[in-house]
């Protein structure tokens, strides 16, 4: 009880620890890439790496909000698929339509996030079941809408969000638009989580919802908001993915698990209470660096899944061991 | 906590006092009959029609039986879908149409399931890894290996083995008999043996069970092994039914989510310690009736997926909404 005035200090220190861990992993993995392909050390190729990793990093930061609030969001991949398919169907190749459609996409994301949150907060369905359900639902809707074979093209001004690279930028040389979006998104989500009262409430809810409720935190709205942030992050990632990989019914498959893995690598504790945006960001970059490294080593694409399973077990297992030692 | 249970005990009587499995079975029957009558396909309400309905329950029912154990003990198994695919692929690869290989192939599949179950149980019980993550990960590992190696592991089951899935005994399809026998066995273990009673104790209150001298970890491990064995039998059945296994039959059947859903619909509590096999059978019957009804109404495949998602959520919500606390 007497420890309450001190809570600010450990909260400040713990993100730092998560940060060190994930950054170290990333540096090691990227060094491995650089050994195999020395030109990855050039600024242009590093920027290109960041551009391709941007959707996963944004997804991971969104997922982090839900994980910190004590849940999981497994519907992210389905939202990405929905966004890519819906964009191609709604825009239909007309550049004029790009901006209004992007607004509509965010509205869809908002709806999915609110639905997830309401199902968990009011109907008390465990988030893993609830979001698996909405995953099926959203995927089914996206496929039914496009008839399983998406029509329509994405116009250049839409695709440029994920694809365009600005040249002759001072200091860095080249700067992909996706990296700017990544920077803005992570700064925004990092600010929301680590610099606002809302962020503290979210952590409190994830740590102990009953205690948070007794302390006057509006638990239900806070949890719903986490799912909304996650869904909006998924929309952002979907727009970027649509930009550089084009339209496909598998656009989002498996991304939700990659996002969770990234958070765990970044030191987030499952079922809430601990984690940082910097950790999630570098967790995502580490995961992506690992995929790149394995590609360079010529490992079959299919084994990615297996590797992710190993990483998830290792990351969660390591954090279990660390905690066992400290308590 | 005790206040909550007290007030729940005093809840009003009526519909909610009926045993959950009975309510679910009645609901399944109403849906099935109503769909048959509305679409004019009254021939579905006949012995062959009903036997077809029961046949639909087999694969999911087998997985659900195993999943019931995992959930009862307070854990969960998300690796069942990948294990089903692995078993189906392994069985058809080992058999290559040779009836002499039926028994070795079945034994190999059971061994695989034992290993996966032991790994799951070990990760959850002894290492303390969150069961969702642990089993999701073992599932991912299996799925990746399958997808990478499938081109080398093609094959098909022996015709004699395939016949097992289509034969009947006294008018009852063999697979339905298999499900019935295993369900009876599972019911006996849970309701009539000391092991079963201990499983409930561990699921209901792990700390209390530990203080009472139970080796909690062993029960969690055993429950995971049983869950894997259930998935293994389901995989063998699907291989027999489809002649050969592919790496995606488990995932495409959404057996992980649906097995959890039917267990929960049957009244087994996700946090463990309460529920049973009868509820799971009722849950699978409800899902089969819904599926059959969708087919009678001619709902297209994508829309069916949408409805399934909605039904899973709604079904779990019916029980969960009464919870007083907050859920993860």
C-alpha cells in the first residue's frame, strides 16, 4: 500500500529494460543480414527495409494496446485483408476516390474495433474467442463481398502511401512515405501509452481490472478503446500493404500472430500490465530482420510459421524464467 | 468470490435451472426440424437423414472430447487443427494404399499425438507458459513443417482403412459408433474415476489442489495428452473419409476454434473445473444442426463463415454475460 506514490518510477524503468532487450536482438540480426549482404548497410537499403517492415511495426504497436489491457486481438489480419479488398472494390481505379475511401476504411476499422471491445467488455466473451470469431466474420465478409476474386485496381495515389520513396531528402538521402507514416504512428501510439493518463489507466486495467475499477478507472471504455486503437492500426497497415503488395485475398493472413510475437519479443507481458511501444517497434523490426535473414539463407518460406512458433515459445518462456527468478 | 456464488445460487428458477446439455440438444433439434420443414426437405427428418447428421458430428466431436479435458483442467489447446492435418498426412504417407501398413500407421500417429500432447503439457505445466501461446506455437511449428515438407509426403490411405469410415453396424455408421464409445469412455473417466475427480479439482482450484497433495502439473500434462489423442483420432477419421490427408484439412475445418466453442456451449467453463462430456456432445450436435440447416437453405460458403463467427461469439456470450468480473 505504501508503495503507491512510487509507481511512476518502476513504470518508467521497465520500458527501458524491454527496449534494451529488443534493440539488442535487432542489432544482432541486422548485423547478420549485413554480413550476408553488405549493401544492407547503405542508408537507401536500410530505409527500404524499414518501409517493408512498417506494416508489421504498426500492427505490433496496435496489438500492444490490447495486450496491455489484458487481451488479444486476433482479428487484425482479417481487418488488413478487408482493407485491401475493400479499397480495391470501392476505389475501382479512380484516383479521385482514394481519399474518401480511406476515410471509409477507417470507419470500418472503427466498427470492428468497437464490436470487438463491446463483445469483450459487455458480453464478457474472452478476447481470444471474441476476436477469433470476428476474424472469421470479417474474413468471410471480405471474401463474400469480393466474391473470392477481387476486382478493381488500386490507383497510384493510393499505392504511393506504401510504395513511394522521396529522393534527395537532406540527411537520409531517400525517405519512403511508409517510413514517415510509421514514425508518425509510433510516436502517436507511444505518446498515448507512455505520456498520458489514459496510458496509465490502460496498464492498470491490464494489471488488475478489479483493482483498477475500485480505483475509479472506467474499465469498460478503456478496454474498448484498446481494441479500437488496434483495429485502426490494422487499417493503417492494410493501406500500406495494399500499396506495395497489391490486392490479394491472403493479404492479412497470419499477421495477427506476427504482431503478438513482436510484442512478446519487445518485452510485453501477455495478459497485461507491462510493455512499451519502443519494445513492440523493435520486436517487429527484429522479427522482420529474422525473416529477411532466413530468406537470404534460402530457408523455405513455409518454415516461417514454424520459426515463429519457436520464437513465441522462446520469448514467452524467457520472460517466465526471468520472472521466476525475480520473485 | 463466495458472495458471487451465493447470489448466483439464489438466481430465479426456471429455464436456467435446466441442465445445459438438454437445453442445447433441444435447441439443435428445433433448428434442424424447423429448417427441414421451412425448406420443404422433410426427407431430412428420417433415419438416413439423421444418420447423415450424426456423421457430421464425428470429426468435431472427437476433437471436442479431447478439448473438454484440456479446458476442464483450466488450460486450452489451439494446436489441434495443425495436429489433425499432421496426423492425416502422416497416415496417408505411411500407408501408401497398403493395407498391411494400417496398424503401424495408426501407431505412428498415436505416437506423434503423444509427443505433441506431452510437449504442450510440458510447456504449460512445467515451464509455466501461457497455454494459448504454447499451443498456438506448437500448432504453428507443425503447420510450417507440414507446408514445407508436404510435397515429399504425399500418399493415400489403404482402401480397407477408407472403408471403415463408410461402413455401418446395425444401421449405425461406424464412425458414429467410434465417437459414442470414446464419449462413453471419456464420461466414465471424468465421472467415475479418481483421476477424473482430481482433474476437476485441479481445474477448479489449482492452488487448493496442490495444497491437498495433488501433483497439479501431472494432471495438466495428462489433459493435454488426452486433447492431442482426441485430435489424432479425428485426423485418422478424416484421412479415412477423404482418402488422403492434406496439410490444410485441420485449418480449413477451423477445428481449433470450433472445438473450443462446442465445449463452452456445452456448459464447460473456460476457466476450468466445471462441465463435462455430455455438454460437448450437445454442443457438437448444435453445430452440426446449424451446418445442415445452412446447407438446406443453400447459404454460400463465405456467408457461412460469417454466420459461424457470429454464432461462436453469440454462443459463448450466452454463458459469459452472466460473469460478474472482467475477462481477459
